[in-house]
C-alpha cells in the first residue's frame, strides 16, 4: 500500500499531537502552590532553633520568617507541612545563622540567608525519586535583632532602596516611593516630576529599585519614561498595561484660548487613578482670571479610549466611578 505525502504528514501531525496530550496528562499540578504554617513556640531560653518537617514530591522551597513558615511548590507533585517547632521566633538579623538538613533522601540547600533576605530563610528541598518523601531540617542562631524589621503579612511591598539618575549623579528616592505605595502596589510613570527632581539634566535616566514582596527581595531597573508597576512588572515607554490610566490629550481654557495640560495630568496619576479639583491653580495657571474654564480630556483605561469634560470648580475622577 502506497501512502501519499499529505497522508504521511497528517499521520505525523496526529502522532505529535497525541504525544503532547499524553505528556500533558502526566503533568502534575499541586492543589496548593503555597501553604502557610504558624510555628509552635516553646519559649525556651538560650540560643534560637527552629525545626521544620515537610513532605514533597519533586522540588519545593521552605521559607521561614519570625514565627511563620511558608512552603512553596517549585516542581513535581503535591506538597504539605508536617510541623514547624521553634523555641523563639527567627529574628530579622540573626547572629551566626546556620542550617543543617536532618532527614530526607534528597538534598536540602540554604539558598537565601535571613540576613540578606529581609529576615526570611529559604531552603530548597530537591527530591529526585518518584513518590513523596518527608524532609526535616534545623535552623539555629545565637541571638540577633529586629532592627529595620518588616511588619504585617507575607505580601507587604516595601522599597528597600531606590535611586534615580545616571552615571555618578543619582538621588535617593526611597522615601518618596514608599510614601506612594497603596494597597501593597506601586504604579507610576518614571519621570522628573514623579521622582521629584532631575539629577542629570538633558540625559535619559534610570530608576534603580531594591524591594521586598512576598517574603522575597528583588531588584529591578526602569528607564525614564517607562511605567513602574510593583509587584507585577514594568512597562517600556509607549506601552501600557490593560487597566493603566493614561491621558492622551488634555486642554484647559475657555472660548478659543486653551492650554495643553496633558503632561501635567499624566504626572499626577497615582495608583492608576486621577482625582483632584479642576482650578486655575491645579492646572498650573494661577491668577489666570478665567471665567468658567473647561478641561477637555481624552484618555485610555482598560484598553478603551474615552473622553471627559470637567468644568472649573468640579472634581475630576478617572477612571469614572461605576454605579
């Protein structure tokens, strides 16, 4: 029997599709990518110690901070906690911190020390054999302190260090950015206005940030004109996230005398929102003497282009409230 070339190609296509589907069927996804646990604190004096026990089938990260633990799935099958016992909470800056794997057929590796990771110890558990296995590990330390400590839950966003500039001309904007964090998120366009100055006039600058979120410390750099969005990511110049507010065109004035205020409004967006009273002062034209000024706006939000008209004395609220 002779097979034509189209028939052979169709057969190969079916073979690869079936192989792909079979591979997908064998892939295991854990029901819970992360699991938290509260440590049992005995209150015993002396040197600090925490002992954890967890079950993995593949790879997972054990994260311990203070009196809390988090088990994070990396690959393979399901994961679960058995226990986390400590005689005292793990301090933010432990002295002479040490880790030792006690039990388990695979490997246990300290990949992040709490002293360099905002008080969070991270241990990678790698189980190379099929089936689940229990792993036990000990964390020990000789005192320590919580100076500059974290507060709140695992998902708190905190800017550790932020600098804006170029070459050897950078200015510290750490406090400025921390003051603009809302609901553990930070969204703004990186420019001289939002950074509070221009340390390198006439040059394209960058924003360098070191921050902690979800118990992990990260670093990133964003070019001037780009959109910073933490903890989800950043957007290059000329692009926007769906749901990010951007003013395309804004003019303020009366009759045939209008002034372009597009850049001014974009620089005042905070957390994807714009909310202020429209006056000569807020439009950057104090003492303008306008009568019944009007603000005409064209903007994008959630992928749609919209328009708005706001009279002097009224409040501009973007995106528009939904009722």
